[in-house]
């Protein structure tokens, strides 16, 4: 199965399918979309208004991989369900953390 992350310049690029107002803040594993792309499924309690859900997603990812919030940036998809995040840091270390998070789901 393809991974929703890849090593990028200075960190990791991560594709996420976000469900706002999902009842809880959680990562629900990896899903393959109909076009074959892999995405990390995430849900947050926040509503998709004024960037609240995007902020909650950044906090969830930062906490999950153990990096400061400033190291997680929204690179694409601010108003879309499919988003691309960039996590700054050591690529292999971040990928290992993401794999650990997904394995526990």
C-alpha cells in the first residue's frame, strides 16, 4: 500500500483527508482514494469555519509526531477536504513517527 507521506525538502509532505466536526480529535489510519492516492484519515471536533478545523488538524498532527506546532504548516487545500501538510524536521524520524501512529490504529 502506498504511504500518504513523502520526504520533502526540510521535512515531510503529508496528504490528509480531514473530517471536521468528527466528534473527537483522532487519526483514523490510512485510506486509498478512488484515484489511487493514499491519504491519512483524520477527524477533528472543530467546525470548518475561519480555519478552526485546519488549526485543530495542525495541532493533532504536531502532537501525534512530537513536534512543535510551528513545524506543521498547511501547504495546500485550506478549503478542501484533502489537504497537504508539510512537517519540518528530520524526514526519516518524522516518517517513523507517522508509521507508529498509523500502526496503533
